[in-house]
């Protein structure tokens, strides 16, 4: 009979062979050994070879290959379906674990069974790490002020569902790095096919029982401009995804007590998107986006955005007609 490991690590990858091996090394260097690593190769070229990986790093690792690229969310879901561990953790192929990442996470969850999902503190490394760390620290200070967690120990905070309203404003990287029981993950649900899949999952997790934050620098986040979804050219895509996530949350069965907060978050996300359309001189899209926010509420600021959007739209039309006449 095969004995299941205490924890499964899900590691999606795509065309990053050198970084992938660094990530694997950080798992092998953990100060516990009762784990399995599931690598999901999302149609890399060349494909990640299971035999090569096992010969170099050991048989506790298996590679599952997507024959077509399905994206990060589906790659994680493939790993989740194959996971045998009591707990599940995640690692991106360009990041690393500190040596005590798994041990500290498991011990925290074992000693605090009231915590369903444990989020893990982040430290940054790489050529742009100083800026990223400063930005991260500011975001964490804001969310911790909003969420008002209970201090269980020096490094551990526990939250009730008030964390949800805090995450509606921002989802710092620590809250995109969960470790949770396999059974709890099944209740929260799989990752959704959206650009901000980690943010979406964190919001849903915060509605599914108590969450904790192990505020130690255990997840090592690389920042060197290598991230696929963090490219500046994808700013508009991020905003569209952010708005859609919040609209989709309205269908959640446990959302009723937080509907007012969610409506306000949808309006804010719509205004951010409208402003991005304005800066890109897409007045028509800005008008449509602003008008759609009135379904969720009414304020002077929305009127201001609508007038600004209409002005941008008229300027664009005038410029277009002038160019034609010239």
C-alpha cells in the first residue's frame, strides 16, 4: 500500500528550465522530507521530461504534461487533482521556498486546527527586489490595518471573514501564497481561468472559514521582470480581470452579508478601468464602463467619471474627423 505524503507541492511551469531546477532545489532543501512534488508542464518547448527530472532530483517528483497550453490556473488545477497529500502548497517556477517553509506551515496548521487556509509571508530577491519589498510592505500594512487580525503568536495572525472586505481593496502577494488542507481546498473550489486567479482564489478562501497569516519571510518571490502576467502591457487586462472577479463573486452563496462592500468594490474597479481607458484615449469604452457601475450604486464621483469619459469620447471623435478632413 502506498503511503500518502503529508503535503503535496503544486508547481506549474512553462519554458523556464533553469529557473524550474532552482525551484526544485529549494524543495529538496526543505528540512522535512515527507512531501511530493507535482510539476505541471504547461506545454513547454521542449517539454519537461519526467525521467530526466526523477533521475536528477528523485522519485518523489512527477511531471504531468499539458499537450496544449492551458494557462496557470488550469495547470494548478491539474496538480490539485493529482495531489495525495493532507496539505497542499504551491510554488511558481521562478520562485523559491526558504528551507523551513513546509515545516513551519504544516506545524502552524496542525497546532491551529481552527485555521482553514494559511497564507505565507513573502520576501523578495532579484535586481528589482528593494522596490518590490517596499511596495509589498506598504500594501501589507494597509491590509493588516483593515483586516484587524487576532495575534495568535508573534508571527501568526488569525482573521475572521472581515478579511474578505480587506482583500476586496487589495490582495498583497502574501495572500496569493496559500497552504491549506486538501479537503478545505475542495470546498473553496478550483482556480478560475482568469488573469488574477490567485487573487480570486484568496477572496473565495476568505469566505470559507477562518484564515491565518504566517508573517515570516518564507516564500521567496523573484522580481526581475520575468513574470508573464506582470508585464506593463497587460495593465488593461489586469483591470478587466479585477472587475470580472468581483462581479463573479456576486454568485457566491456566502456573499449576502458583504454585498454592500462588494458593490462598492465593483464601482471602484469600474472607475479604475474607465480611467485606464481614458488614458488610452478609448472614450467610448470609458463611457460604457462608467455607465455599467450605476447598477451597483450612485455617487458624485461616478458622475464626474462619466463626464470625463464623455469629454474624452468627444475629443477622440473630433480628432478622428479632423484627420479625415485633412
